[in-house]
């Protein structure tokens, strides 16, 4: 039987101001049904079905509309130039549309083919449903064996833009290497780059076939629960049980952290890969790429009151990155 994707026709996405108090707003929202997208001290973003819109308005909460019709927005996104890529990494039309998991793999193989003597396809393991969590390792004249730069994305399945961002930066480094841009040459010569665009391939595939806004993995929940998935981002062994407000023990929650530290195959593989890099080459830069909210987050995510010796360096880099982005795009990124 054909899979029918979940419909968001008529759903509205709203950004609710929480200046009157976040907990007070959440208490009011408890009277209606909604899909939670994001929360902070300043605002809460939710998606509300057509049947709940009148009840939302009764609450008289101050909000701005981000999507008047979420279903229409998803449809428009899905029809953007799909299938026009010529399977060449020097063809920028790749970035005009979103692509399947298999097409992304083919794109990375093309990048490897452009840099065959200085790159290799690597893997951090397999997902719960058996998909390879592949990536690209590449290096310059001084490698391999230099300190590592590690990037990964799509930990949250619905954040489709994360993989193309990583792909674009990787493309620029590989195609630009050996040219006149000394910044690129110095970067690639100085570091070994490890790039994993899909930490959560099962969830990503599910967003393309069944439910566009799915966030977690597709691992079944414990016991008799009918809920699926773990938030791999909350499944890291380090500090797993240190922040009860930032992760959930409810298998049905978007932020479900799992039954135990690192109990997802995706995290087991990634964590082991990170530990191995740290113990061999050392890791100079590690970025977990996400989309939404325009934040640049620095350690420690599980405990915002613990000081680490090089926190000042992290914050300086975050501020410099935010200034650079604002200078090019005008977009404002912050360090919350």
C-alpha cells in the first residue's frame, strides 16, 4: 500500500512572545493541541492545526504568523527544481532544490572523484534501519594526519538545509584548493576534514516519504509505547542526565533522550568516531550544523553555569562568525 504523507494543509505556524513569562504561556497553551517547534526564554514557536486555530485565538496570546498555511509552504518547497541536477559538482543548480538521501550520497562520491588522491569515503557506522552513516575525509599537501576539523549535520531529520550548507562549504574547499585563494589552501593543508551530512538518515528519509516535520530517529520506543525515535542530539553519553529541562524521558517527546546514554546506534558510532579522532589527530574544530533560530551555540550545552577554561575562545569565534554572517547576508545570529 502506498504511503500517504502527513498533511499540514491549513496548519498555521506562530511565534508567541513570552515576555509575560514562559511558564505562564505554556500553562495557557496546555488547553489546546499543537506541535511544538522551538522554545526559548523570549518566544515559543508552535504549529497549530485548523481545528485548534479558534481555540488559540481565544487565549489572546501575542504572536506573529510565520506560515499562514504550512501545507502550502511544504508543497512549494518540495517542487523547487527537483531533478535538474546534472550530477556534476561544478554545477551550482544542485543547490536550487532539495534532494534524496541517495542523491546526496552520489554528490559526495562526485566530490571524492574530484579529489581522488586526497580524499576517501568514510563511515561512522549504520543507523537503526541499516543505512550507512557515510562522510568524506579530505586533506591537503601536509596530510593525512593533521588535526581534525569535524562537521556533521541532519541530527534532526527535518532540518533539510543543514546538509546542503555542509556540501557547499566542502565543495568550495575542494574545488578551490590549489588555486589562488591562499586562505583555502592554508585551511586544507593544515587540517584533516571529516564531513558527515547525515547523522540521522532514517529520520531524514522519513521526512521525505511520510512526515515532513519529523525530528527524531526511527528507533522504536521502549516497552509497549507506540512512539518512535530518539533525539540523537540529546543522546550523547557526556552529560546525558545533567539537564532535565533540556531533554525528556518521555518516549513521545520531540526531545526524548533515550533509555540510557548513547543507546542509539547512530550515537554509538558517532561518539566512537569522535573519541578516536580526539585520541589520534586531535580535534581542532567540531561543528554540529543545525537550522532554525539563528543561534551560534558554544559548550557546554547540558550545563549553562559550568565554566570551561577556553570558553572565551569559543565565544570570540562565535561573535566573529556572527559579525561575518551579518556583513554578508544581513542576518543576525546570536549567542544565547
